[in-house]
């Protein structure tokens, strides 16, 4: 019986009690995990990684010293095989945005749901174990070797030696997929799809063998066939293009096949990099439905694209309004407009998914702050771009997600207090530099001061004075760094008539006096 690999995990948090809780609340051994160490900041974590074999890092995102984002950047640079799970508070939108860009394995929101954490770790354990295979010789061994090379993450064990039968003068790596796969997967049975995969393999084999090209193929996903091509004599690019285009043209099915092809190479040591190269080419198919994707095509497309950033914050505000107004038509228009923007800007599928993930996190946070506490923590869906390999599929998934939220809001019946608080926040943002009182805001809203205080606290989690102090102190921090005004002048400008009171409030929120804040933070 083969011994199952135990995944080595490192827990990182600047609060020892949290490290202890994460370590001992769950019986990790039952899930195939050994917690080998704890670290209390990013620097200490990197030292542990240098000294011990680590497969998985579970880290808080905000820590003193080197935080979770800096740690993840270093791990991606020096130890790309290590998986990272990040934990963050609800309010840390900018951290969430950066974590998504770093492509962390998973991103969990506080308070951490134990079942969700265990499920995420279990998936990583399964993946690590699946890749922990080292075999040599025979065609089956070659297929296993290629599957290992195609794995999106390396394990911490050294790469296996390629089987001898793969020796050749020149290599190319191709990745083939079927377009609009989500539609296909929904319309065929497992048995029918197994037959389809056999036809897929035979189409590749027959076309390549007829041209004297040796090959090894392996499915690394239902909709991703990796094939290593081998020739004893180098071929010209035009010859390769002809062979591959004929192969694609011979595919008889409705869902067309397309292919990403690497540059030619001469050393099998380059295969893992070439697998990554062709994976990165596949999302380009959705732009123009080009059937044969290579580095020249990618360069041409990239040179013609100047991406404008999508305004996620504005979209969250508009979606929130539509959701609480129960305006289904407005929701459909907003989602449609977003994807039209993606098409106009020639966003890749990967670009779309990053925006949609960021949008979902921010929207769910906004809704939770507005009283929709029934929302689950974290993202409820992920986009497998080997399945959702066309923009319409991603759009449909996002539409489904927002309409599910629409139904949830209708079901729980969040009342008009949301709109009252939104109006109050807008009014406070326009008048916070004056000596504004809660009673004045209540009068503006035409409600009693006591009712206003109650719903404001319920909605924001802060009292009126706490919220006003945050607005004023944030503006004071900005003025300290961007003007030469004296501190007492800034205090007066942001609505504090008593200088000493301003200093005490500023220190409460920032941990230092205004003068010290200016000295430590002003740009040279």
C-alpha cells in the first residue's frame, strides 16, 4: 500500500493565542496535516521555510513587521511550490485586492469558519498527494511525468527524471481545449463525455502519427489535454502550423477544438515552463476565437491592448442600490454594462475573473455592513477557466450570483433603514468639517435623534461621534502630509475647536501625536 504524504503546514500570526487556537482547535492529523511550526511575523516564517520542508502556509494578512502580503510575495518569488491560505478582516478591501492579484491558494474572511478552513486544507492535501508520484520508463510513466510537469504548482519534492523514451532532438508542448465547455458539460452524461475524450485522443494521435510526430498526451483536466510533441529533425514554424491546423480542422464535433502551442525547445528540463506558457495562452482564445495560439499571437494582441481599470467601487455602490431597490432590470443592465466594458477593453478571461472576484468580496462586505448577516463568509464560487472558458459563461455565473443576492434580500426583508443611513453618511461626508451634531443629521433626515442613533449604530457598528472622529482624523492625517499648516490650524479646519481635545483624539486613533505622525510619514 502506498503511503499517503503528510502535508507540512506553518501557521503565521502575530498573536500567539491565535496560532495556538488554529493549531489545536482542529485535529490536523486526521486530515493528513502536520503543523510543523508557528511564526509570529513574515520574517520569522521565511526563516522556518528555509530550515524545514513546508507545503502550506496559513497566515494572517495584517501583522506587525512583515505582513502576510509581503510574506506571500517572497514565497511566490523564492518558494513558488508552497501554497498560501490568507485570513483577513472584513474591512481590509485593499488587502483583499492585493491578495487576489498574488493568486493565493485561498482567501478566508474572519471570523474563520472551521468547516470552511478544513475543506480548503483538505483540497490542498488531496492535490499535493496527487502530485507526489515518481515513476520511470514505459508510456504510462511518461504520461505521469508529463502530468507532473503540467501541474500548476510544484511540490516541495524535486522534479522526477524524465523517462528515457522521451529522448528527442526537438520538442513542442501543446494544450488543446474545447470551446464553450460549460455548455457542453451541462448537456452530456459522464459516459458520453468519456467517449468524447477517447475521440479527442484519437484525433490528436492520428494526425500527429500521420506526419511522423511522436507524442505523449495526458488529460490534466476534463477540458485540458496536454501533449508533448517530439521530432528527430527540427521543423519550421510553418510546418508545425500546418500540422496543428490540420489536426484542429479534423475535429468533427460542434464544440470546436483550439490549441495553444509553445515555442520549440531542445531540453526536457524546459517542459514545466512550457506547460505554464501554453496555459497562459489559452485565455486569449476568447478574444477573437483564434484556433491556434502561440507567443507571436500573444505579442500581437498584447501590443494592441491598453487596459483601462474597471471602477469596482462605483459598481459596488450601483449594485447595492439596485439590490436594495429590488430592481432586477437595473441589475441586468449593470452586469451587461460591465461585460461590455470587458469586451471593449479586450479583457482576457483572467482579467475578468480578477475583477469579478474583487467585486464579489467588496459587494458582500457592503451588504453585511448594511445588515445582511445571512451571507456566508468568503466567496461561494470560484471560476475554473478550463470550464468557464468563454465570457458568456462568466457573465451568466455573475448574473446568477447577484440575482441570488436579490432573492436573499427580498427573503430577509431588510427595511428602509439602509437608505436612511446611506443618506446620513452622504450628509456627514459633506458637513463633517463643521461642528455637526447627531440631532442636526436627524433633523435633516426627518427622524428622531434617538431613532437615528439606534439605526446608525446597528448599521455601521459605530456611534455617531466615533464615525465623525474617523472622518475628521482621516482628513487631518491627509492635511498633515500635504500642507505646511500648523497643527492647531489643521485641528480647526477639520472641526475641532479645542486643540488639546484634537490631539487626544488623534493619538487615540493613530497611536501618536499629530506632530510625530507628520515627522514619521511625510514624504521626503
